[in-house]
C-alpha cells in the first residue's frame, strides 16, 4: 500500500472511531435530546467512512464514486458536532473535517 | 415500515445474499481465474447494497445520495454475472438487475 | 440457497431493519434520555446480525462461531425494547426474540 | 480514547486493510485456484475485525464477547496467508498475527 492510500485510510479510520466514540458518549450526556441529530449523523458518517476505507484498501473503482457522498456526510457531521462544546464532539468535528 | 420501504429492503437484502453466495461459489469453481472479476464485483455490490439497506431502514437522507453508486455497481455486477452460465451467477445477475 | 438458510436470513434481516428503525425512531422521541440504552443496544444488535447474515449467505464456518454472541445481543435488545411501550420498540423486541 | 484502545484499533484497522488488499491482489494472481482459501478467509477476517473495531471504538460490551471468534479467524487467516510466498500474503499474515 502506498503512502497516499495509507494516509487516506488513516483519516477514514480516525473519522470512524471518532464518530463511534462521539455517538456513544452523546448517549451518556445529561440532555440526550440536544444530541439526537449528532447521534444520527455520526452513525451515518461512521458507516459511510468505514465502507469507503474497505473499498480504498481493496483498490475498488467504487471508492471514487462514493467520494462526493462521503464528503457530504463528513461535512454535515463536522458542522453539527462543531456546534456542541463537548470534547468528544469537538474531536469528532475535527476528524470529520480532516476526512471531508 | 411502509410497503415501499419493505420492498426496497427485500430487493437489497436478496441482492446482498445472492452476491455473497455467488462469490463463495465462484471460489469453488474449477477455473477460479475466469471468475476473478465476478468475485471482485459481487464483493463491492454486497457491501454497497448492505450499507444502503441499513440507511433505508433508518430513514437516512444519505440512502438517496448513495442511489446512483448502488445502481452502477448493481448494473456492473449483473452484466458480469450474466456472462457466466453457473446457476449462482445467473441468480446473482437476476437479483442485481431487480435491485439496480 | 436452501429453505433453512433463507429463513435464517429472513429473521436476521428483519431484526437488522427493526433495530435500525427503532434506533432512528427513539432519537425522535420526546424523552431521548429514557431511550439511550435502547439506542445503544439496537446499534450493536443491528451490526452483529448484519454481519451474521453476510457470513450465513456465504456459507462461512464463522457464522456458527458468532451464534452465541448474536443470541446474547438479540436477547439483551429484546429485553430492553420490551420494556418500552413505543410501537417501534415492541416490534423490535419481537424481531429480536424471533432472531435470538 | 486511551492509548490501549487506540493501539487495539490500530491493530484491527491494519488487519482489515491488509486482508482487503490481500484478497484483491490474490484475485490478480496467475493461479487464483491456489488462492481461493486465502480469499475466503481474508474476507471473513476483514469483516469480523472491522466490526470489532467499531464495537471497541464505541465501548460496547460485545467487543469482548467477539474476541475469541476474532482471535480464531485471525489465526486461521495468518496460517493460510503464511503458506504463500506473495508479498501481500506475507504482510497479511503478519498483520493477522499481530491482531490475533
């Protein structure tokens, strides 16, 4: 695997982990209602980035076709997470931004 | 879940199962080299349709955004499988076509 | 695919869809805090049942090895969902029970 | 995320990527028949390690319950890949061993 592929995979995997961690931590917050949109978006984002990582690692043509959808969910997730002060949200927003 | 959503899910799940079954059966064929492209495409197709089914079931906006990619891989997979006489390939081609 | 495999896949796919739908609907409820455990469990359950369905469809030996974990999460999810009166929770509990 | 969790995730993600890359490269080899078992095992291994990474990142109780199954498939995959001289197989065997 070349360096470019590896750095793509690192960004994708970091985004998946940050989204999973954020969703789980949001469910433990005092006011979960406030975090509902965040939980929904991190779920979609984790799923789409995880699939992209698989396609990138196997050299599939469909990784590139998924790119616009992945960029859109990463941006939406970064925007939503960025609105919350929780550390897990701020870290997730940062990981999503790097991935978008 | 309404009837339309359920019939979408049925088509997606049938496609995932047919692709998984086809890939596994291709690996048992006498001439696996002939089936290499089929194995690669069924893998991508199963992964993309499985993710779509999850997004559809949760009512995500990103299911619609994935639709063109999913249609493209289903069509590519149907075309490749349709070229092989094996029963698992013909069944997979049919499931992919219904899904595309 | 024989009848037994198909009925296993149907139960698994129905469970995945019910869990996804339940998690999404829980996030729209008035008191999301009450549903936090349900959302967490349905997520794990959907992921584990979706993987099992893939392994079953490809005839993998590891489907059987996953069976005890899958039965445990289906049971835990059925128990938690069964405690809530929401229709999506009751339907999810039923789908998980059939799958366990 | 603490250091232990991060190093677990790194090992799991490296294993997923190595398995995906190995399966795709095996399909391009001159004698795919020889690689059929390898392709099948790397697929199961990638799927099970990818799910485990998701569960670990979200702090799920079910990550630990999956551990024996994951160790078994990583070991089986390392053994099979270790028997082939291809560089992608040797790298995959190494990644699986570190993960097991």
